[in-house]
């Protein structure tokens, strides 16, 4: 049985690095590369970061029902998740990891209620701002827009099953791995070994119900900057 994992995060939260490390350590986990109508940036390659297609091509795929979810971002470019990745994972008895935004995650969750959802948070707004500035790919105006978008996205954290605060890479990778393996164990229905129970306990620490107190100051750091407190 294929388990679908949805991972979302504000731009600059380190999600891509976490996903790359997870895929190195967890076998049988397919990854869906999204389609987009925007142009490739920097060293991006077609089929690696995204499948870059024209607007007519994307809209033809919409008409043909080829997307699990899609959205038009900032009233400009389309982004979407193709159904073919889910079919391939099911055929190979693999699980599927979807890296999508809050809007897309909501669409997938409606269609696949059993999907496990994970939201990655930065430790605070200043850390996110520093990460965006130091990657050097955005203008100052773009950074401000991304920070404002992050504030709105973070407000949706409580729609997710798991919350992962990415303050240090190695522990965050361990937690993400624990979530994936714990969900696999839960779906398998087999008795848990002592090692499994340790992994499950680590995953449960990231459950929404167990992290609300840790999340509150992160939310507040974004609200203070926006003058909402």
C-alpha cells in the first residue's frame, strides 16, 4: 500500500535540503517533481527541480485531468503535481513524497485523506530572513515578498499532522526520517520492535498536538515584525 507524504514550508526554510537527505536514507520513497510554467533559474535543470513547460502545455494537461493538484501562484505562473507519479509509486509498491505549498497540500488532502502531512518551520523570522538573504538569488523586494508569504503560510501550520522546526540540519533530518518510518510502521500493522518504538516516539514529538507551545513564539516572531502584536 502506497503512503503519500506531503511536505510544505515557507521558501528558505531548508525543506529542499531535508528532502534530499531523506531520500538518500530512506529506500522505496519516490519523489514527485512538480510542473511549472515559470522559466528555469540559475542552475536549475528540467526534470530535476521542476518540469518546465509552456502555459499552453500546462493548460492542456489541466484539461486532460493529468494533475492531482495545481495552482496559479501570484496570479502568474502555474505549478502542479502530475498524477503519473502516484500511479508509478503504486505500481512499484513505493511510497510517494510530494513537496508542495499550503494550497496544493489542501487539494491533495481532500483527494487522499490518509496522506501524512508535514510542515517545516524556520526557528524564527530573523533566521528565515538571514537564509533568504544569504542564498543570494532574490532581490530585496523579492525577499520581502517571500517573508510576507511565509507569514501567511505559517498561519496554516495547524492543518498539518506533523510540525518540524528546522533549526539544525542533522536532528531535523532524523526527525523527518522518523516521521516517514513511523507512518510506514503504522500502515503495516505489524508489532513494533524496541527500535521501532524509539523511532515512533521521535515522530510523535513532532505531532501537532505536541508542538503547539514550541510553535507559538515562532508565530509571534512573524507577527511582531508585521506589527500584529
